[in-house]
C-alpha cells in the first residue's frame, strides 16, 4: 500500500499535539508581553490580561497570573454553555498555561522610549493571541467571548478584542495616569492588527482562472505536479463566439510561480487570471473550524 505523506501531514495539522503546541506557543507570547513588557512599563494590555494587570496595580495580595486565573473563571462558565466542549477544554489549557507563564517568566525588557514598549508589546501579544486562535482553542478570557460573538454575530475577532479592551481602560482612568492609559489604548490598536494579521497570513489563497486551448495537459499538470484539484468550466469567447474551456483552481501563495511556469511551458498563449481567495475551506486546504 502506498504511503500518503501529505494526507498524514494534514491529519497531524488538526490533531491534539498540533493544537496544544499552538496554544503553548501563543500563551508564551501573551505571557511574555504581559510580564516582560507591560508590567515594567505600567501598561495595560487590554482584554482579560489587561483587567488582571489593573487589579494587580490597584490591589495587593495576588500576582498578575493569579488575577488572570480568577477573572477567567466566570468567562469559562459562558464558554461551557455557548461553545463546544472541545474548545472549552483547549481554552482551559491555554488559560492555565498562560497564568503559569505569566508568573514564572523571569525576563524584563525595559525600553527608554515607551513607544517602543507599546509597539513591541502590542505586536507580540497580538501574535500570541492570533497563534492561539489558529488552534481549536484560545488563551481564555476575552478570547472566549470573542469566539462566541464571532459564532453568533460574525463579529471580527480583532474588532471584539479592541472594544472589550475599553472596559479595562475605563477602570484604568481611576487608578493610573492618563498618559499610561492613552498609551495602552494605542497598544490595543497594535494588538488588534497583530491578531488579524496572524489569522490572515496563513489563510490567503490564490484563485486562478486559466483560458487555454490545451486544457487537458494543464489539468493533468495541476493534478499531478501541484496536487491540487481543478474544476473545468464551459465558456464562450465574447468576440469570436467560439466555445472555450476554463480551468478554475485554488492554490497556496507559494505555489503561484510554480503554477505559472507549468501553464506557460504548456501554452505560451494561455490567459492566466489571478485573484485573492481568503479563508478557503475544503479538501487540501483549511478544514471548517467549529468552536
């Protein structure tokens, strides 16, 4: 029996070890942003971690990680009700490991220019949340609420994170200087951008339409050399009225030049149309993600 390495790789991509690895790495980035950058500069990161930081700044007795853990408990009640149990338990892992990382990370990055802290901390946290949300879980907190709103109201994850952050900032005006709160608000723009960028950077696909008189040869090359599916459409030349066959395929960005080379090596006169295709779901691409 022939061993299908690509099929095995696709199976691993959505398996438990892969999801736990994404959650662990994403949680580490979030914790690093909080512990190593936000705390030394007195910034609020937004979301549940931002509220945990606000409690840490305003009250004594608990560490940032412990506040983060306690504040997450009521949110997980909503998660148990409104999202799948699989997402719940993955997110529970993400929340616990984030709390642990926040407390045990020993490093601090102190910038002389607070704008560097805002940009660096926001970028790292946005990347961490985005990586975690690429899995079938999250780091807990506002991420769970964001997923609920996405599933129920189709609200962007980055947009929800930004508006939820306003809650923490309202409290920040009571305990922190206005300068720090305003720096923190700007930081949330960076975080929201980072989330959307990471979620989108691995989802972009290219939709290709090919008009050629050598459809059979190009079709075979795409199926065999690129391992991508093809749909053959019926078309008619607008000027000549002659019937034409049009090939439609979806490929990853890194395969674009390879496909272009294949097509023009077979038919130098082919008509090659490329368009962006985000969030492609189906065999060979991303599976439908059910939270």
